């Protein structure tokens, strides 16, 4: 089966499908009747539902939380889990966020790498198998959800209706295989704020994104704007934090701001100054980023994104950071997190995917650890397989998010081969 030739021959159709799904603003919006995550998310799911029906898959819409697409009506051996919701566009784009701009072999637009582009790659991998007349020994299921970026309420709901197969992969992480995901802690905290010089602070809009600007409105009319570079909250080293940039420059006497400047020095990524800074041999160094700093209604409200190694527990990390914040005068408003997720390298699924990776890329496969929480974080035995490579920076969650056509091609070939390897091919008569 020449999957590579199929991709090349169908590239125009693949890009056309990406343009269709990427034109939909599927970021979370006001819930509506039968649309739990808003009209955009529901529209994106409807697009996938229609595409899958045209392939002849067995399709079910799970109340606009997710759509399932089965190869046949047998119990699936494997599930491929992806999502069609995205984070808001934000600012700073060179290209249309909800377009699909192709330039110099790269596709730009919100969702290009997370997770619309990989979802299209999965759908075309299935279309390829259908077009080639492949008969599989075992069935598989595609699951596409509408709320991964909003906390995975889609999969929580799905799990009350359906069970997962014994093997689950998601194109929501990194190649070769992401079998170790750090724990996650998101904290918002606040304190009464009154300052003789500063009237308003506006820095950061999402807990899981490094802020690319921080605006300071001063009482004397001399306002300040600090510029940075957006990045995913799990990879603060890929961006420049505009909030901590402001704090490093701050020379006033406000105890709250000075306290935050001590706990979160500009350019420090591991939380050492907060009493954290942990690492282990499997998951590596932790990260801790101050991602929001905003004044409203007389309060300074802030947010932190923390990703911690598998040798620590959520309760341990909570205790340390809450104590540090309390020590400079803040009270915690909300505190949500997840324990780390780990699948041993010797599992059947991981070993099969390593074989597929080596076949597709010609490179030695290995397991890696990440700070990003993928779609299978709460799914026992599930791993992330793609969609990006560790050396890439695709501006995930940032302006000019993109995926190269060569990486999209690797995704397509990886999922087509993985399905074949895991489900097996019936001998032709």
C-alpha cells in the first residue's frame, strides 16, 4: 500500500478539507440548546459527521459533545481521539486566523497543528484505506470532540455513554511517542489592589498561554505596553512572558507586584523561586508560568500554569505554591489540576507505535515526556502519537499557528500505518 503516493495525489483535496474545517471558529462560546460548547463547536462536529458519513463509516453524534466514527459495526480494537475545538484567535496574526493560508510549504491558521490539521490527516488516512479497498481483521473508532481546550468536558460526557477500547492514541502531542505527561495545576488568585501610580493592569487572557502583551494604564496618563511572544503554557521557554517582563521592570513600592516579581523572575521557567523546581529522570524538569495579571473591581487577579513531574503528587505541588502565594498576600480563588499520566514503554501499544514511527520516518523511535496535557491524559493506557515533532515550534495557541505539509504528511502516514498494524489486514481472496 503506497500511502505516500496517495497523500501526494490527494494533497489538493486534503488542503480543501482543512480550509473547510479551519474556517469555523470553534472556540468555546455561549452554550445553546443542544450545543453545550456553543455554535462553533457544534458546527465543527457536524462537519466531521458529514465527512465520515460520506466515507461510509458508522457515525453517531453524542449530543454535540463528540462524534464517533466506526470502521464497521464490530467492537473496536483501537480508538483515535482528536478534537475540533480551538483556543480563541488572539492578536498578532500575519495571516487570517480562521483561514487556511498555504505559503512555502506551510499551512497557517488556528487549529493547523492543534488539532484540526491532525484530525484531517486521520480522516484522510481512513479515506485512503477505504479507497484502497482494505479489509481489516478488527475494527477501530475515530472520536472527535468539541471541548478539549475547555477542560475535556466532552470526553467526560462521552465516558458516561461509551467505554474506550483497550488501546487509544491521540494526535494531540508529539512524535515519536508521548507516553509520559506531567501533572497539571492551574491556580487563579487575587488580593485587594490599590496603587497611587497604576490604575489598570491588563496582562494575559488564558491560563494555559504565555501572554504576549501586558498593558499598564497609569494615573498620570503615561501608559506602558510590554510586548512578548505567545507560547503554550506547557512550553514557556518557547515564548517571552510579557507579564513577568513588566514585573522585572517594575520599580514601584506595591508589595503585591514586588512579591510576584520575586516569585516569578523573568526568564525563569521551573518555579524554583516559588520553592518548586522539581525534576525526575523520566519526565524531566517541571515548568511554572505566571500567565495572567489583571486588575478589576479593586482586585489584582492572577493565574499560574504549572506542569510537574511524575514523581510528585498534585497535593504536594498545591501545598507549596499556595503557601508561597499566601506569603505575599494573595488568596486562592480557584485551583484545578490533574495527576501525571504514564504508560510504560513495554506496553503492546507503545511498541507497535515505535515500529510504525521508524517505518514512516526512517528514524529511531523513542518515548518522550511532555508538559502538555494531551487528550488521553485521563484515559488509561492511552498515548499521544504526533502531531508535531519535538524540534518544531508550530506556535500552538499563539499567533500564526501552523503545520508544514511535510509534517502533515507524516501524520497521515503514521495513522494509516498504525491502524493497519494494530487492526491487521485480512488476506485477499
